[in-house]
C-alpha cells in the first residue's frame, strides 16, 4: 500500500506548512490539516475494509428502503455533494448503528431499522451522519489530534507501507466509526450539535418531518438499558440535545411543509 506512505508524507508536510482555518457550514472556525482527497482516500479504504469484514444484507426490500431514504437526502444536499456518486451499503447485523465516511460512503446496519419507527426517523440518522462528512468533522478531528500529539500516531500509521490492523482501527475511529472496530474517539458535543442541526435541515428540505428526530433519540435512549445501544457510545445523549432539536424544529416548518413528500416504504 505505497499510497499510504505518500499520503502520510503529504499529511506530515501539511502539518508543518499549514495552520489552515476554514469555516464549517454553520460558520464555525475549523482547523484543517488534511486535503479533501486525503480524507476521501482514508474513507474509501476504511469503507472497503468494512465491506470485506461485515456481512452485507441481501434483502431487496431493506436495501431499496434504505437507499430510497438516503437518496432523497442526497438530492437536497448543497453543491457539490448532491452531484457526487454516493455508495450506500446495508450491513446485516443486530448493531444499532449507521455511519457516513469521506469519499461519499454510507453504511446502515439492519439493527437500526428496529429502532427507527418510520422513514422520518431513519432520515434523521442518515442525515446526521451525512452532516458529519459535509461539515468535515473527520478532517477536523484528525487535525486536532495531530496538533495535540495523537496525530503523531495517525501520521505514523499513514506513513507506514503496510497498514496494520490496529492502525486501521485508529484511522477508522478518527473518521467516526470507532464503535465498529472497538476504538472510541467520540465526536465532540460541538460536532454532534452541528450535525444535528444540518441533518434537520436536510430532512426538512427532503420532505421528512424534522420533529421525528427528537423521537428518534428518545427511542435510542430506551434501547439496551442504561448503557443504550452501541450507536450511542459515540453520540452523547443528554436531554439538552433533545431540547435543542425541539427548539430548532419550528424554524424548519415552512421548508418541510413546502417540500415534496417522500414515497420510501419498506
């Protein structure tokens, strides 16, 4: 995997030459030390590894349903995201989980469909995960980790000619899918709040009821007792989160009411 060495050199050079500050979709300042191409390469490699290691669902109806909801959301994303070719994979697993990765990759676990009571709640999860990608949270987190020292480990992993299993786990965790590989590097509360807001925007624009997002998180909190489902291991769930969603939803009612209503059904 020679490209990992080149990628690592480029990343290390970036850390020395750049203190790149950009703005997130909500106007928040972000530190970005990696290029979009570097993140896409990491996302693609991590996604391909997951597809090799996880069982992919062969259920035609489930696949069509998940892809229908995801494609509805993709169709209303800001440019250039809505024009990209997103890959959507449904994994056959009891895990209550979903993720989106740089490189336009989306994964949904069938266990999630037992918690999402309707298509609106599924849209809330997928929209939230897509928002992490569009807001470049993986890049920001890796850049911040690099800046404080953990990035030295990430850089070493990227620079190695052969990506070892533990290094791959670290990279995937940095991109937001740590729960699947046993390494937890949670997004910050800032990232989570930002993704909640952006995901609600996408939901409403696609005709999905944003009010269902609060119900989704209530459902999540009830699953698995005090610990909750695995999905919540990387997603903070204070009541303040539900309160923030419910406070934001009224601003989206006009957008939601004017949007074409979705037709996705299981």
